[in-house]
């Protein structure tokens, strides 16, 4: 998954604080904003998939293992895209293009963290969760990342590894993929389209400078982008009702999901009509609010859980 970067402090006086500056740089490699969303998604999926009362120790293993895996994938992505990041204004201050870290160090950090995360998931949770983690690693870094400069279908490809944490949380709880896990996967899969398209709409010139071929970059007047944002938001609102229909959550969740979906759809329709950066930013903000609130409602409304 992708999201607006958290602007971590960059120390100006590296001579006085070299170790602290290095810590910040390595922290930036982990893409903490994306990792936070990934961990929230996996934890919510675990909570919904677990037999209640929830065993807290496996939940702790989910938090640790998936944080490490997402951080490792983020660092590997920094390494693979370092030259492209250097061409874009929004990413040129990242640790590798700015020269704060050397590429081999980022590679060792990212690969080592990913391997440790996979071993952790395998031994402390189960092989199925580790296998899904490996699938997310390979598909994100070696399918989605190179396709970003080749085809607008990259968003669809990238939404698959972006939604896999929903499956991982569930399999960590049950060691199987149930229909509930696929519903969570579908919600996360669909959510990424308006989210990604809004980001690319706001930064379309920068993305073009970096050679990224997402739909908003290839759609000068924004009409196709606006239609796609509305379409995927509509599909998301529809799919968000399934947890209640399949007994994953209750009526309180359903009312909240429809309210959140209505707000998200309103912002999407307005952006599609005006096709301005201002309203694209509002779609982006709506998407960032929508997902954690929806998952939170789902977890709080436990009345329909088995």
C-alpha cells in the first residue's frame, strides 16, 4: 500500500548528532505511515478472525511480525526506487536520494528485516501467514514496483499485496482463509484505488517526472480518473455491507459503514465533478479517515460474532 509520507525531522547538524540522524534515516526507510495502516488492518483482521476471548499473545506476534515485514518491504522499496525518487520533488529528500544513507546499507537493512520477519511469522504464528507475507514481499517489490513505469494497470497489481495483510491477520488467528478474510481483503483492495488515484492526481507532474504511469498521470483532463474514483468508492460502499450480511459484525457497524461510505462517496463525486487538486486532497483525507474508522467499528460491534 501507499500513503502521504510522514515528514520525520531531518537533523541539520549531523556533526553533532550523527547517530540520531542515522536512526531517523533508517526509520524513514520503514515508511512508518504505511506500516501503521498495514498493522492496523492486520490487527483488526486478527481480532475479527479470532475465537473470543482473544488470546493476546498471538496478537502481539501479529503486531511484531507484520510491523517488521512491512518495514522491511518499505526499506526495499526505497532501495529499488532510489533513482526515481531523486527525480521527484516529494521524494528527493528521502534517505537514499539525499545521500543520508548509502544504498547497500538500505538493501541489507530491508532484506535482513524482511527475512527476520518471515522467520518470526513462521515460528511464532504459522506457515500460512508466513507464506502470505512472502507473497506480499514478492508481488509488491517485483511486480508492482517495476510495473509503475510501464502500465496504468500497476494500481490493480499493487492493490493485491496491499490487501494481503487483511488475510494475514485472519490466518494468524485461525490458520485458514475463511469467507470473512476474503471480505476484509476485498474492502482493503477496493479502498486503495480512490486512495492511490487521489495521491497521483495531487502529484501528477511529480509522478510524470519520475516516469510513473498511474492513470491520473496519463489522463490530462482527469475525467477517467474521476469516474474511476467514483466507481471504486461505490463498489467499496457495497462491499462494506458484507460483514453484517455474513455475520462478521452487527447492525451498528452497518449504520456506521454506510455513513462513512456516504461521506467518502460525496468527496469522490465532488472531486470527479471539479477535477481540482483541492478536492483530490479531500478524497485523500477521506480515504485516510475511512479505513481505520471502518475497521474500528467492525471490531467494536461484536454482537454478531460467532
